[in-house]
């Protein structure tokens, strides 16, 4: 299991802005680092029959293709799948990363529909079993690119994540307050509406009194 939880919002913002070719090159570097950190996992995956797993984060514009088996393991990004995967895993980025790092129970995720699987479920079970035996620390592997400054990079990333969380929370509060103000009239508006209703009521009464007075005046003339 990962030592530190991956900064999801920061990662989502960065990944959304990068083109697929850049992500593919970054994924190749990441896979090499993961292989050094988790050689047993990569050996187990490489020893499987060739499989192609599609990964579809529902909150990103990119799709990812994970190839394993037949002696190799690779990951590439693409806007669309040029080749039909053996199986496709779909879910929010947070759920997919939590599953990868062993922070999310796979069975619970599938039953709750946080994660959905289409296609050859045996391929997904193979991948899941391998990950459960040797879950990866994706955050540590990603920040290793900074060398001796990896810990500093992790702290900076987590600080940025907190700022993004706070900014999003403030934006949601302003949004809720704005719409609440539009839904709920102010006390002044309520008072004005009440006064307008009273004026309309009084105007109706005056009109009825004037009509009665005219009728009485006409009756007096007739007499």
C-alpha cells in the first residue's frame, strides 16, 4: 500500500492538459521506475499470456492501454482505443488509482459500481491478483524523477493539492450561496411583496366602496 495518498486533484489537472504523446512518454518512464521498485510484479505480469487492458478514467479526456504478458509490460495514452482491448476498466481517476495502490478493495469497488469492467473479466482478475500480491506506490515512483529532492517534491505536491481542495471548496460554497440567494428572497423583498398585496387588497375595497356610493347616489336621485 502507498505510504502517501496520491494527490488526485493535482494529477487530474496536470493529466487533462497534457497531450497523449507526452503522456505516453511519461508513462514509459514511470513504468521503468515501477519495474525497478516492483520486479516481482512485473515478472508475474510478463509471464502471463498477452493481454490488452483498456483503462478509462471517467473524469479525464484520455484513455490508457496497458499491455502485459508475452514477456513485456507497457502503458500508453490515447484519445481513443485503436485496438479493442481484452477488457476495459472504467471509473473515476481517484478510484482507479486507489485500486492500483491497494487502498480500495476491488470486490467492494466492483459491487458498488465505483469500478466497472467490460470484456474478458479473467484478464482483470489476473491483473487484480498480481496487484494485490504487490501493490504499487505510484506517488513515490512518480516523484522519484526528482532524485534526492523526491521528498521535497512530494511535500510540494501535497501542499498544492490542499490549496486546490480549499479553492474548490470555496468555489462550491460561493456557488451554493449564490443559488440559495436566488432561491430564497431577501427580507426586504418579502416585505415589499407583502405591502404590494396589502395595497391591492385596499384598492379592491376602495373600488367596492365607490361602487356602493354611486349606486346609493343614483337611488337617491331616482326617488
